[in-house]
C-alpha cells in the first residue's frame, strides 16, 4: 500500500520565541492620509527576553523608533 506524503508530514508548530515590554509615548495625530487617518506612537524604550532553539536571549529596546498606524474609515 502506498503511503501519502500528507500522512507523514506534520503541520508546523508555533512557539513563543520572545516577549517584549515596550514603553511608549502618547499617540501623535499626523492627520488624514489617502487611505485613512494617520498616527504615530513613539517608542521610548523597554526590554525583551526569550529563548530560541535552546539559546537564551535578552536585551534593551532603545528609544527612537515608532509604531505607525493608519485608521481606515
């Protein structure tokens, strides 16, 4: 009897690789864009930690980045 590939292959499993605690500033309104209202949320800093393939990782999130958002109507 022929065994199908789908009988032997397992679907991928999702695992948590890391967690972050991010400090953010107040949301800044950037006005209306062509696809909706635009906002920016400044990243002020934070930390992250986790484990990937047996290797522990941790670090500091430096200030200076931002999360940009588009609120579509």
